[in-house]
């Protein structure tokens, strides 16, 4: 195995691990102030300079090399797709974490590849394979186990939170399906920068409108956690995953991403002191095994899968 391949695995694993910390940052911040819109806005305030900088760099590089930029309609489409994938999806996720544990949130989000398969089959001439169906059945069986275990304790909150995060996974799945075309036209870096920048503006405007002003007041600890979520759980892993994808296959990257729920669960138990029982363990193993089975039997051409996943492999 050569050095570049090893680096690819390392970057992919580190990116997946950092993505896994998002829910931990959010739940810790909610201990000070339960305000999903403010947390999301501050996260994007931290992240947007990096993604806007990426857009400006790609535009500058294209002009320097004499390459044509995409037409306005492509930019507009990227903005709209990014709005779905990173504003609506992220808002649902952050609101869902008000009601459910970080462990359950991560497992629910981890089902989005199955949604991509089903929506692709229904609306985008995709295909469903027997092994894909088996993986989906195992995944949702595991999710049902964890959900039913959490239901008696959380009650109505568990239902609301799970529904919101399922909505996040669904909207991110829609984003993935639409993004493929525009990533192919614009390139992954430019598309990701445009999509994240537009969604950041949406998140910030959402908070200003819903709060009725420009009051971004919170504790110092809340600010630091929002900034940490923006940089360590959003910006840095996005670039690491792209670096991994440039060196190893998208299928390998998606398999490595299977460590994500394990890391989130471990951190939730260690840092947030969330309970983790044998029932949780059985459900979590089923969810992860189902997604691994799905990823291992997915036969999309590697070039196409790289295009789909280069936008970002984690929702919200």
C-alpha cells in the first residue's frame, strides 16, 4: 500500500471522526442555552469565511488559467440545492437535538444513504438491488430497536426529535441526488463553497428574522462551542474528506465513515453521560451493519460516486 493511499484512509477516517463531534458540541451548548437557531447561525458565522474563501480562490484560479466560469443559472441552481441540503437539513437536525440524545440523532442521520437509494429509484431512474433492500431492512430494524428503547423515557420528545432528524436525513438525501449534476459541472470545491455559503446566509437570516433582531447574546462557553462546531465539525472535516476522496475510492471512504456513529456514541457516553445499554448496542450494530452492507454492494461507477460524495459525506 503506497503512501498516498494510506494518507487517503487517514484523511477519510479523521474527517469522519470530526464530523461525529457535531452533536456533542451542540448538546454541550444546549446546556447553557437551548436555542437551535442561534447555535446554527453562530456555527455558520464561523464556517462561512472558509467556504466563501474557497469560492473566491476557485474563481480566481479559473480566471488566471483562462477557464470559463459556470453560467448564472448553474450558480443559482447550486445556491438552491445548497439551501435545501445545508440550511433546511441543518435546521431540522439542530432542532431535533433539542429533543433526543446525540446517540439517537447520529443513528437516525446515518440512514440517509438508504433514502438516497429509494428516492433515486423513485424519481431519478436509479435502481434497487436485493442486497440494498436487505441492508435497508437491517438498518431500519436497528433504528426501530433504539427508538422503541428511548420512547418510554423520552415519550413525546423522542417522537418529535426523531421525526425532525428523519426530516434532516430526507432533505440531505434530496440534496445528494440533485447535487450530482452540478458538482459535475462546477467541480466539487466550487459547488461545496457556493452551497455552504448560501446556506450560511440562510441560517443567519433565519435567526435574525425569528428572533426579531440582531441579539446574538449568549455565554462565552456557548460562543466557543458554536465556533468549535463550525470549524472542527464542519470546515475541517469537509476538506479532509475531499482530501481522502482524491486519494482513495468513494466506496472506501463511505466504509470508513461507518466509524462515525461509534465515535458519536462513545463521546456521548463519555462527555454527555448519556446512558448506553445492551439494547442500544444491538440497535446500533444493526444500523451500522446495514449501512456497511449497502455500501459494500453499491455498484455505482467510482467516478460517479466521487462526484456525489465530494460535496460532503455527512448531513447538516
